[in-house]
C-alpha cells in the first residue's frame, strides 16, 4: 500500500535540505556524479544522497574505487550492484542516511528507469519529490523531463533549479 503524501513545490530560497538519488549506469558515471555534486554545492544547501550501481560502467576496479571515494567525500552513499537482489531491490540498509529523514526537496534522477531508484524513492519523506519521467509507480510532486537530445545532469539540474527559483515568486 502506497503512503498518502501532500506535496508542496517550494521556491528554491525556502529549501533548507536536499537529498538526491541517481544511478551510475554509463561510462560517464564519474562526470555525471561530479556534475550532480557541483550543481548541489552551488545552492549552498546541505545535501546528502545515494547512487545505485545500475550497470557495468567502470573501466576497472581502480575507476570504481575512485568513484566510491568521490561519492563518500561528498556525502553520497554508493549502493553496489551486489547489494541488490535478483529483482533489483536494495538491501534494507541501503541509503540509510536519507531513508526515514525529512527533506524539503528530493531529487529522483532516474534517467535509466532503475528499479532500485524507484524503490528507494518510495521510502523517502519529503515535501517535494521531483522525478525525471512520468512513472505511474511514483508519487512525484513535480516531473521535469529532460530536453530531447543528449542528456546532461549539469544542464538538467541548472534548468530545474532555475525553475524552482521562480516558483511562487509572486
């Protein structure tokens, strides 16, 4: 049974806490993580997050270790593929730093339809949950689909934050 939630789309100036959840699913995983962190750091709002290892995206073990170290240095939990069951459900301890905590804004950056990202998003307590696609399984308050063409977390987040700066500005 899905929980009932009342959502509020906040103006970015009113946001005090942010959480982000995304998937590492491409060869550009490190650049994508850096773009997410850079966009969030520009906001100067405390954030935490998690990234799900959703595919074979690291050249070697050293690249994977570097990615994990980068994430942990920026308050982003790395959820390895090995901690997902055969369906893709993460272990109960996954994303412990934000499951059960309240956030003003939660960003579900699921550009690859990763079941683990959808599953963990349903466990989040947030005033506003922003999704990337209109997925009937998810209780998004706001869906902002990426522009067609080549996808970039940096341009997506900058556009989203520009939008949120103007919400309820009147």
